[in-house]
């Protein structure tokens, strides 16, 4: 629990949402029209009745034990800047560019020392670290694609000797922006694909040329190499699922939604495509019966819950995690990745109003639970 002296005008719990400097300035300047998820959070807070404010790392004054944040005034329908006490609970939503990662992590460390609770124990997942954690468990090992760190062309050669196709991902990347697929081409060449506003396809003559393309694309970031999973496809579009799992105001684990995502044609991943409710996809696209859909959903739910609980055993408690999984053509489940800051895009595109509101309310109610306020 924070040692902050709380002022009587602030309802408990006090929840501080950590956002980027860019977003903070836009809210401060009343430029919030495009931020629908923030509006949803504000709306459900009328039910949660917490003190909810938004801030960036530059607004934290440790010397005077205060944070200059922005909050929405329901009476004036405008954003206001106010000085707030340190929160009971931190809701970390900033994705953090490399240029201010040091300052962000310093702030997070100080908050930890002060005993400020967090919605999630980790602000982001390291894909390599998470792979090593899951790979130790006999239950999950069959569901993990073979993975190794990319350190030299030798790592590319080892993986491409095993498979015709591989995936490369930034160890700390999100939203599908830092993923590349590589496929062997005739005459010792290699074809690569990635998504940047549209699908980009290129070819190189050898592994050294490929390594240069990879280094340029990932801008020097640490990268993992993965065996390509032969995921289910429709018309050359990759299919996967985003399990949205959360803990509610009683600390109970819930599966809020499991939308199915269909990627853009020939794109290496399903992100940024279209999405459908689980039942709708398997009924309308794959023509499953109701009993088959029910059995499949039960199988998926069980796997997602096992992953969530094991992650908590390894890293500590989480209020919400987005878990990406997929099926291969044999119906085998594959783990793809976890997201500690799911944008809930597919959930919002496929769910009814009640489910969407629950998805935004759960973190606020969970904050009450962990803060005992």
C-alpha cells in the first residue's frame, strides 16, 4: 500500500492510467474523439465509481508526492489537469517507445518500492523469456513452435534447415507490427513478407542478404526465430484467436471473449484483418454443428485458463491478458503469444454491448479487489 497521504475529495480506489506523452497531451488539449477505448473506460467508471486519472511518466513528482494528471469532468464534458496523490492501483497502458523506456522503467520501479498495486505484474511480455517459461511445462511443450534467439546467420540456417518457412518476431513487439515470415525460394533464394500498411514481399539471394533485411526491419531490436505453424487458412488468409481473459471484482478468472481473426490475404499474421465471434466463425465458415462448436469452445477455454494460471505462477497475478492461439489443419492448438496490454480491438468489433462494457469494467473492479478499497 502506498504511503501517500490521501485527500478526502478523492474516491477510493485511486486508479492511475499510465499513457504515452502523446496521448496525454491530446487529452489535455481536448483531442479525444479518436480514443474510443478511453471513452469506454470513462463510461464504465460511472459504475465502478473510482477516482480515475491519466498521466505520463513526465508528470510524476516523487519529491512532492504528487502526479499532475488529467481527468474527465462529467459536468463540463471536458478534460481537466489536476494534482493527484499517488494511486492505490496502477493501470499501465503505455506501450513505451525505446526513447523513454529507461524513464518509464525507473518510474515503475519506484512505484513498486512504494507498494503501489498493479493490474498486471508485468507491463509487457518478453517472447523469448515467456517461451522458456512455458517450454519447461510438459502440458504446454507440444503446443509451442520451436523457437530460438536470432544472434547470427547460423541461427537462420539451423531453423531453415529444419523447415521451409520460419517466422521472426521482436522479443518485445505488439500489434503485429514486428513480425516477418521467411520462406525458402528456388535457387537458394529467400522470400520474406511483413505487414506495413499493406503486405510487403521481397526476395534476397542468400542468408547474408536476409540477415541485413531483418536487421533493417527490426531496427536492431532483439529478435526470436520460430518454426512456422501451418495454421488454418481460408483463401490464403491466416486464422487465429485472441482469448481475452480477465479477473473480475471478486478476483475470479473469466473468459470475456474469444474472437476469431482472419488475416489479410498473404499476410504473415491475422492481426489487422477481420474478426468474428467464435460461434459465428465456426458455424458460418467451417460449418460446424452446435455440439462440435460447444466441444471445441470447451477445449479452447480449458487451454486458455491453463496458460493464464501458469503465467501467474511464473510472473505473479494479472488482471487481464490477451492470449493468441491458433489451430493447425489437424485441429491441434498452438500457442502464439500473450499480450499484457490488449487493445481489445477484435473484442469490440465482435461482442455485444454488455460484453464490451464488462471487458472495460473488469480491470477497474479488479483494482478495487486488490486494493481492498
